[in-house]
């Protein structure tokens, strides 16, 4: 017993180390690769030695670095949001995208930009929260009476997603810069800057810390409502707290980068495949691998049609849709 | 019981379609009153004659054809797949058609107009083939079909988004291919649409009896002497062609192909000799109403018709999911 659990701890430790290494490599690639190619040596000097005149330094400090940070934070947010959703709904297809939360947040963000153009960019995040809660509330209503299989709930979620994004597309018509909006709607890091970082990081920290704090309770909840109640857990409170965290994580991510799909779906599954069912491990690892996935997807998006920068949301959709197929195939076995 | 009212209902729907089409002509950035419309139709000269004759009338006619086409395609798909959730958009074939169409528009801008429907059909067919491969084991009966379709649709959508962002076009053109819209459709598109429609329609009418049998499933249809697989693939091909044709003309308009067949079945039951024409009329009515609202609600801005059909269709889709659960 003891040796088995310590063996597992060693394994998890190595996964952490490996994940962090992969993330660091990804972050460096994300800073180095782009329209202006910058050597690694120049990158390191410009990060630590400040000289006014160098063009590379300016690019790194004003464009690449904030973009990389936003990518990593958004990836972590979405990964953890997906893990929480899959745990509290016990639905393998649950994720901010599939259950309409991303679409709800983007609808409210676009509405706020169109109807309140003078609003501060820091307030946009609150609209995103309301929208995320709105999208979540609709799917909650669909699921409330119970009896919908995971697959059907996912179908309901996707159709809510279609509905909300249709309305969003309609609103875009009232905005002059439709192409720019479309770029945002596809989920993109192109316009991330230090202001985006400032908008995002407090919410990321709150959400990620709260999710970690809740991870023990989530592990118990994932065993099933009856078991959790039997173990003395207040199931509804845990679920409510987790839902709030999902809204904070997904909403803040959408408010900065637009709806990026499939990260929250894929990452928790990949993590569970490696480390099993303990959410104390799954949640931090989902944050780590969410950051990894989005960082690499963004680098890939910059390379696909170089020098054109493809929105990262398109890259994750192309990666994620086959994964969704695979999960749908597996979820069929769970049909009642 | 229901069937005795059939001619009455079909006639009533037909008249409703005509009335709605007539009023729809009036809506748009310049409102034309019904009296003026009649005057223009009678041939009197008005400042709106040009608008009505060259923009409004063909547009309404296209709405009728596209609504009917999507509805017929949806009816066939629901019957041959025996899946009430099937429809050209839910199973992703409209997205495939849209992607193929936008590829042709962006990369072969000087190609003949006849290429557009053909490429849209090929795109739709490709998605349909992929769908068949992925759902082979589950027999295309469960909601897996819809889920696989959504995933395939998401991939086509991602590619469409990519092309639209990489090669920026006019916002209305963009929304045409994202949401489906009748913006700027005129006689050219109508005459590109009509012949294909006329070719496909007799094929479907000839298969009505077989559709009735097929919806009971393979075992019963085989015992009734219908070669079910061959017929099914043939009908699937026709449905895909029809959907692709509509998408090539008006973009990937959602939910009409799903909602209209259900309304038809509710009105006159599952016999296709009734449900097909009723579905076609309902589809036409839905699209006319949605397009009129889209043009009339906030002129001069046009809300793409696909957005309004989604707003009408999604609540119904969720309702269907909830109903299906009770079975």
C-alpha cells in the first residue's frame, strides 16, 4: 500500500516536472517565434537587460511577452473550468464550450461593446461573468429534471451554443469593425497586451486558488451525490461554489481572448488518463496542461500560414473536434 | 381522420405562403406598402419599381425555394435515418457545403456560377460520407449521429472562420456564409437555383412510397420488398444534393430543416405524400417570416435570416430533446 502510493506520488511529481519543462519550452518558443524572428540570445538579453533602442526588445516587451502570458493564463483557466464542470456534472462531454458558457460570455461581451462603447475594458469582464452564468443557467434548466443522457445534454448544450453565437453574430452587424470582431469571436490572442494581462491575472489567481482549495471536496463529489452525502458533504454548496469558480475562470478568459473552444474539454481528459481520478492532482495539472496546450496551439497558429497569424481558437477547434468525436463514441457506452 | 383534412391544410398553407410572400415584398430599408406593391405588380411605374422587381421579388422567391428545399431535405433525412434530431444543419452537411462554397468564392473568383452548387454538393457529400463512416457501428440511430455531425460541423466552421479572417470580405458576405442570409440575392441566383430544384423534385416525388416504408426500419422495409440500403443511399444523396444546393444559394441556414418536418408530422402524420408538401410549405413560410423580420426590424441594417431561424429553432430543438427523453 505505502509503496504503491509513494510510487504514485513519484509519478505525479515527474509529471509536474515534465509539464513545467514543456511549458517553459513552449513559453520560450512563443516569445521567440513570430513575424519578426528573434534569436534566443536576444530574447534573454532583452528580458533582463534594458536598452532603449533595440527593436527586438520593444517587440518582446510590448507584444510577445504579454501575449504569451495571456495565452498561458487563459489555457490554465479553461483547463480548470473544464475539469470542474466534468466533475460536478459527471458528464465527460462537459466543458465551457459545449455547455454554452463561452457563447453566453461572448454574447454579453459583444453586447456591452456594441451598446456601451464608452465602457472601460476592465468592466467587460463583469459582462462576461453575467453571460457565462446566463449560458450556464440555460443548460442547468435543461438538465434540471434529470434523465438526459450525457450525450443528449451535450447536444442541448451545443444547440444553446449555436443560438447564443447566432445572436452574437447578429450584434456584430451593428459594429463597424466586423472583421476585427470575427477575429475575436474565433478566439484569438492577436490583440493581447499588458492591459489584457492586468484584466486577467487577478481573476485567474482567484479562480485557480479557489479551485485548488475546493479540489478535495470535488474529488468526493465526483464519486456521486449519494456517496458524497453519505460522507457528510453539502453537495449543493460544493456544486454552487464550483459553478461560481467556473464562471470566473471561463468568463474572464472569454472577456480577454474571445471564446476559445475545446481546451476545457480535452485537457481534463488527458490529465485523467495519466493520473486517475484524484481531483487534488487533476485540477493543478489541468491548469498546467491547459497552459501548455494553449501556448503550443498559439505558436502553431502563428506558423500555419506564416506570416499570417491564425486565431488560436481555430487551431484548438481543429485539434478538439476529433477528440470530441472520440469522446462521443466512448460516451455512447454510458447511455442508459 | 387527419388525412381527410389533408387537402384543406395543404391548400391553406399554400395560400398563407402566398400572402406572406406578398407582404414580405414590402419590408426592407425602404418600406413599400401593400397597395403600392399591387400597383407595381400591375405594371404601374413607381419610384420603388426597380427595388421591388430586381431585389425584393427574387429574394422572396429564393426564400420560398430554399425554405422548401431545406425542409424536404430534413424530412428525408429524418425518415431514412429514423432519427428525429437529424437535419441538414445538425448533422453538419450544411457546414460542409458552406465551406466548399466559400473555398470556391475565395480561391476561384472567376469560375462559372454553375461551379458553386456543384462544389457545395461535393462539400455536403464529403461530410455525409464522413458521417456514415463514423456512425457505421451505431447504425445512425442514436443521438451519436447528431453529436458526430456537430463535431464535423465544428471543423468545417473552423476552416470557414479561418478563410474569412485570412481573406477579409464585406461584412454582409461574411455573415452570409457564417449564418446564412438572403442579402443581395437576385434573379441570377434564382435562375441558378431553380433548374436544379426542378431536376431533384421529381426524383423525390418518385420515392415517396419508399420513404414511407423506409421509416419503419430495415427489417420491415426488406420484408415489404424495398431494397433498403440502395434506396437509402440514393435518398441520402438526393437530400444532400438539395441541402448543398440551398447552401450554395443562401448560406448555411440552420434549423429550418429540422423544425419544418416536425410541424408537418404534427399536422398530418408520417405519410410522406402529405408530410413532404406540408414540410416544404412550412419551411418556405418559416424562411419568409424570418427574412421579413430580419429586413424589417432595424433597417437599414439587415439581420441575417440564419440568425432568426436559430432563435426560432433552438428552443424547439431543446423541447424535442426533452420530449424524446420521455419515450
